[in-house]
C-alpha cells in the first residue's frame, strides 16, 4: 500500500518550525521568493508552479504539460516586476 504524499511548506522563525502551506501538489521540489511578499513553489507530480502569499493564499500560476517534474525554480525582479524561471 502506497502512502499519498502531500506537499507542504514550513516556516521557521529561529526557534520553532510551523506548517505554513499544505496541499501544494504531492511534492514540493523547489522554492523561490519574489521580493514582493510571494513565494513560488515548484512541484513534481504534475508540473505546476504555485504562488504562495503572506496571508496564506495558494494559486496555481502555471501548469507545464510537457514536463511533470519541476525540480527547481529561480526568481528575479526586473523593472519592479517579479519573474520566475
């Protein structure tokens, strides 16, 4: 019997570890900050990138049909706009 993995992101404040987001696909392989209070998560079971905000909202911003394993992500800000790659 296989156990279903649920993607989670944790927050560490220097002394305690707390769950910040859950249900982000099955596995979270990469995280990148945008500098605009958003965190981007690359997931592996269906090739999706999620935007996570500081108040706890999760939104799918891209789904890649040709690659089901997004194992890394990066970000940068250009002209005051966040970009991910």
